[in-house]
C-alpha cells in the first residue's frame, strides 16, 4: 500500500512540475520580465509607468544610503538629503533614465549620486 502511494505521488509530481514552471513565469513582470536588477537598463525602466520607475529608483537610492551608512556616513547623509530631502535627486534621476537609455539603471543611480555627493 505504501509503495502504491509513493508511485501515485511521484506521478502527480511529474505531471505538476511543468505547470509549476509556468506559474513561476506568470509572476514575471509584464514589461521587464525576469531580469535581475543588475541587468536592468534605463530603457527597460523607461518602459514602466512613472510610479513604478519612481519606486525602483527609490529602492536603489535607499539601498545605496543604507550600504554607505556603515562605511561613509557623511556621503550616506548627503545622498539621503539630496534625494529624500530638499535636493533635486528625484528629478535628476528620472531625467537620467531618459538621457542615458543604454546604461544599467543601478550604475546610473550610483554615478549620479556620487556626482551630487562626492566621497568625502
């Protein structure tokens, strides 16, 4: 009896495996697909609605500020003020997405942030 359950379970898992792969692809973003963040180009980001572009940029800046807070707290604070405070970070980065379509978005965010807040 136990062997029959194992055989039935194995057969069901074999049948279900292709549908699991389809279900995972169904979770892919409709515009950028399954691209890893480091592979995302500005042209990919520009194809998204503005709110999604802003959310992606917001996340990249937050990550940079967080990482820098341990090793370069002055630069971290400068970038936070430039983007989240009274600076021009939000407008500058959204414009950079359109100006440099072939650049990886993460690299563009980092380069523009460094220009606004050079390492101290």
